[in-house]
C-alpha cells in the first residue's frame, strides 16, 4: 500500500472510527484500526464486536493494500502532525506502516489485515430513512433514559418501532420513561420492532452532526444487526434480543392537576435548586398552587397560579424559588430526583411544558404544550411534606 492524504482528513477519519475501538477487551486486535484502500479512497474501520464504524477519506492511491495497526498510537501521532500531506507506505515483512509528514516520520508495527475481525455488512434487508435532524431530536429526547446497568440488558437499549410513515423511540430504566413519536421520510414496507443499544444511538448522534441527508437504516432479515448509512460513514450494530416492557401501560391516562410552565423559567429554577439538592438527598420538591383569588373552575379551563421549587441540604442550607404557571385542577405536590428532572427539562425544546400529576406518590408526566410528539414519565421521590 502506498497512499497520500491530508493530515486534516486522516485525523478526522481516525477520530470517527476511534469511537468503536475496544478499550478493554480479551481480543487485543480490536484495539487496532483497519486501514485499506477502496475505490481510490482510504478506508478506515474499527470494531469492538458490538458496533463497527467505517469511514472513507479522500486520498491519492498509488498502490493497493491493507493493514491493521494500534489505533491509539496512530491517532495520537496523526493528531500531532502539522496540517500537511501525509505519505503512508506499508512494508510487507514485517507488516508495518511508514508515515511521513513535513519533517516528521514514524514507523508503526502492524498486523495482517486478515487477522482483524470481519466488519459486518448488511447487503439486503428492510430499509428506512429518517431526516437527520428528526433523528437527532428523537435520540436526544430518549437515549438518556435508557438504563446503564447490565442487570436487564433490554433496558440498556432503545425500542424502535416503525409502521407506515411513523416511528417511535422509547427508553426506560425503571425510574423514568421517555417516548418520542416522529415521521419517516418514506413509509416502510412492513412494521418493524427492534431494540437498539443506547450506546450505538449516542455514537450515531455524534456522527450525524449538521448532516442534511437522511439517516438510512437497513435491518438484516433475522433482525440481528442494523446498518446505518451517514454522510461518508457506515455504522453496523448488533441488536439487543429480548422483550421490551409494554411501555404504553406505564403512561398515566388521567391526572388531577395539569400545570403549564414556561420551560426556560422552570429550567432556571430547577438548576438553582439542584445546587442545594446535590449536597442533600438529591430531591427537588414542586408545589403547585392555584391563585387564591382564582374564580376559575376545572370546567372552565386552567387559571393562574404558581409553582414553588425547593431543595434542602440538611447541613448546608436550603432554597426556594417561584415560577408563574397556569393550573388546571387543584393544589398538587410532587418531588423528583434532581438529575431526572434536569435531564428531561434540558432536552425539551423551547416554549411551554405541561406537568400532569395525580398525587405525591404517582408518576409525573411531562409533555410539550404545542406538540404530541414527546412524553416523559418520571417516578416521584417519597418525602415528608
């Protein structure tokens, strides 16, 4: 192999595939990156056996070839180079790479490409397309609610359902549930229900960036793997096998009090209380109170009111904040884990948000007022009022 490319392009390509390089593994070669020539371009691939990322960068190819070398060493070396042309030559015996850029040179020992785990390919299967920014919004609003502990593997994933031209993403960790409904670019040929690893979606969201082209998905017929095609990048991921909880049963269908907030005001007050909650038990209390002179009744719609947001750290102090609201129903109290409350408010888009509550021991339901595309259910904390 004998190729030349720009340091900027090589550095970017290595940072893309580096997300799939195994950090701790019983198979040391998965800590390498596979470098090969493909269609007059330089192809970079990495896999940790759960996810594989491949990208192509522009290059001048004089001789074809392939080799696998330690990813971390190569990435750090290339990142340290000046923004000049990088010349790469592979020596066959022993298999290694010679790199030169301006006045810098390096020799990196490698391994035969045949020893690298095969990068999965998904040539045929059911396909779907989601607009790039629609995909980003959906993942942002859902993925953080997936479990991080492996005790129930299905909960470390995100349920993706597609039917017609609609899709739904849902994630739950036993304490909260996030559900996003969105629209596909075009209808799918048949209904789909799969569980995607949350880690895969997190990496995809980083890669989508400001891409304008739709995110393309292809699922293998046996629903074992899924391929995502982005702009110059392919990601293949294993799917999680198992039965995801029937999340629709976890969404309350009625409420006693519906409180409408300005999202930015509520988020500001919550961030303030989180400072005190951090040094306490991690609890933020919300107390919704209709205005005392409110003559409105439940039958005539919401009336003015306020919510008091407070937190207490026994040895440090406490705080209390008030935000104006519209309240439908009577007085209500509920307490949340401060992290869970901040998480959901931080991913909702600007505007107004509604909180539906029944009693202090029932889940709270957050919804954007001007959209039915997102629902977030949070279990309450039990506190002394």
